[in-house]
């Protein structure tokens, strides 16, 4: 396969993954009454069951090579997924996903601090633009001007964005040794054990509608995750992350159009600033390489 074919295949996989993640986000919003603990637990349990079934049927082969990194990916990725689902249930589909998917900005800051990567003036302006956007997203809930606008769920979503940045970098590294199925299976296994206690203690009931929501969530997330993980084999993290910004745009539109989330000028301005900042940072890195 030529280099162009690799890039084309990777781009197609990432675009499809974005659509399935968007579908999953809509299901999470619809099932907010079930609670983030149960939503996250069943998301992992169903994904684990689907891959295990495929493996037992001879359709998939699970081999674990870099076990320490797989465990770390499971811990970080599992925590990031829980924060993502909790953010959607507490902040809304649009606002929650915009904040979570600001991870390229925080990845740039982390790389500058720990990996000594140089931040160019262009990157610094984009980071500042994203920070202003995040402020406006948090400001949207306030009555009047205040610098102290961040509630605990906004702060938690930003922390989730940092973890998501680490997670996609680990995925890229794991592709040197492990298959896409092994990487995702490990995340589901570790994530399920992380959430089994909180899910069992959760008092929210799962009704007939909830069963279909959970099944749809687990299935769509599994397909999206496998598409994304496979896509990172063909495109670098910076390119894949850029393509995954489609999910953010789709979720914001769905939040307003389907779930009637409020469309105010601070939330719209903040979302545009964050999405634009992430896009230009990723585009700049792509051009530099």
C-alpha cells in the first residue's frame, strides 16, 4: 500500500469513527437518567463481550505484548471515558464534548513541559484562543461577569481532556507492538473493573428503554473505538486528532438541534474558539512534519 493510500485509509477510518462516537454521544445524552457510572460500566462490559465473542469464534486474535503500557492505557483511557460520559450528562452534549475534545491544546502544553518541544508564537496564540473559548463556555452559566466561572464539572472535563491527550499518544506507541483489538480489549477490561463498584452502588434504575440505550452505546462505541485505533496505524496522532474534531462539531450541532440545548452567544463563541484553536494547532503540526 502506497503512502497516499495509507493516508486515505486512515482518514476514512477516522471520519467513520467520529460518526459512531457522535451516535454514542447522543445515546449518552438520551440515557443521562441512568447515570454515568452505569453508562460507563456497560459501555466497557458490552465492548469486552463483543471482542471476546469474536475471539472465541475465531474472528479475532488477542495477543498482549506490551502489558505494562496496555495497563496504563486502560487506566488512563478508562478514566477519560468516565469523565467524558459524566461531562455529557452534567454539562450537555455540545458543551461537554467541546471541553473534552480540547485535548490537542493541552497536549501541546504537556509536550512543551515534559518533552521540551518548542512552542512557536503561532501555537501560543492558538492556546490563548482556546483558553478564552473555554472561559466563555464556563461563563455561559453565570449571571453577570466573573472570573471565577469554573464549576467542578467544567474543571473535571478539562482534566479529562488532558487524560485524553495522553491516551491517544499511548495508542500510537502501542501500535509498535500490539494489535488494535488487543489495545481496545485492554481498555475495556481495565475500565470495567474500575467502574464495577460504583456501578453496583448506583441507585439509578435501567428501564426497557435504557436496555436499548446501553446496547446501542456499547456497540457504537466499540465500532468507533476500533475504527479510531485502527486509523492511528495509518496516520500520526496529530493528523488523527485533527480528523476526530468532526465528532466535536457533530455533537455541538446535535446538542442544539436534537436535544434543544441553549444556543447562547457565550457558548457559541467559546465552542468556535476552542474548535478553531485545536484545528489550527493540529494543522500547523501536520505542515511542520
